[in-house]
C-alpha cells in the first residue's frame, strides 16, 4: 500500500475482554453469558471480527494460568459460534495451549501480543493454519510502562516485526496469514506512540496487513487530560481514523458503532469521484 492511501476496506475488530482487570472494562464481562451478550452486541453494531481475551495485558497486569485462561475464553468462543456461526472470532492469547483449544472451539484468528515467542506458540500457530497477528512490545505488562526507552523507536519496532515475520515464514506460516501490530501503549511513552502512528505507513510498507489497537489507551488520556478510559471516545476515533488513512487494515476498538460510523463517512469521502 503506497504512500498514505487508506486500505479500501478497513475492518473493525471488537474487543471482548473476559477478565477482571482489563484497563477499560475489566470485570464487566467476566461471566461467559455476559461476555457472549456483549460480543453479539458488537457484532450487530458492525464489528467484522470479535477478539476474545482472557488475560489482561494492561500495564501492571499479572499473568494467569493456562487453565484459568481456558476457563474464561472457551465458553465465550463456543457461545459466539453457536449464536452466530459465521462470526469471525479472534483469540487474544500468547499461550500455545490456549491457541490450540481456541481454534478447535471456533476461533479463526490468533492475536498474540508476544508475537509467537512464548514456548510452543509458533508451532501451535503453524498447526492451527489461521491468520496470526504479531505485536511488538517492550518488556512485560507488569513492568513495561515504568520507563520505556528506545534509541530509535520506529527503527526498532520495524526491525522486530520484520524479524518475527521472517521467523513465521521460515516455520511454515504463509505470508497471507501474517499481520503486524506496532503495539501502541506496550512499553512506549506518549512520544513513542505518536512517532509510530505518524509513521504507520512505514510498518505497512513491510508488506503485511497492519492491525492497530489505540482504543481508549492512556496516551490519548494524557493528550486530552482524561484519566477515565471510557471517556476517551473521540480521541480513540481520531487515532483509529488516522490509522486507517495511513495504512491500518484492522482497527481494534471498544466502541464499534461509533467507529463504524466514522469509517463510513471517511470511506465515502475517499471514494467520491471528481
């Protein structure tokens, strides 16, 4: 995708957090029935994909066990699949065992904040034979925001993503199944995030589709001085639309209906003749 031309059909990935401690909606959808109901609402609002995660990756979050993560996400994936058989379900996990069971339950996309670096994850993704998203992060959620440092954040993120994509290709994952995510907010300060967003087309120029997650994140809160995550709607939409205009193929959002409306208007403008 050359220059700043937007993707002709940006997709919206709706966030389904089945966790007690996610930064924006932790605990609201911890029970499977509530999570499924929330997911179906996002689907009806226009989500193209539903990203189901059972382990918070917010700054300061602690890891959970494989069994606990499975108990959280598998009933939700199965519930969504039963209610809407053609729904595109993503599993947000870094654990090989969760990837395997989730795909067996009906997930058709793996969204891994650890870029398939956890034990067994790369092989699990190869065997699953579904698209995977490789995300950049510096450090672990428990400590990543204490003092993130880079000599050149864009160069380092590009190098990491290229290396992980090359590893996936070497392992047998087809290039059409590889997506890249710069990891906004994962071991990055406000300026790091802004540089990556400003140069998002450089990440797209690596030759793989880009997934962008900016919804309600703390860098938006710092810019607009809004400490409450669920009151960052307008900043989230602005960042997502910037992303679409500069190379994002998928935007991962909490507010699907509002993002869909903004995307429809921008798409109409971009496609207007004359």
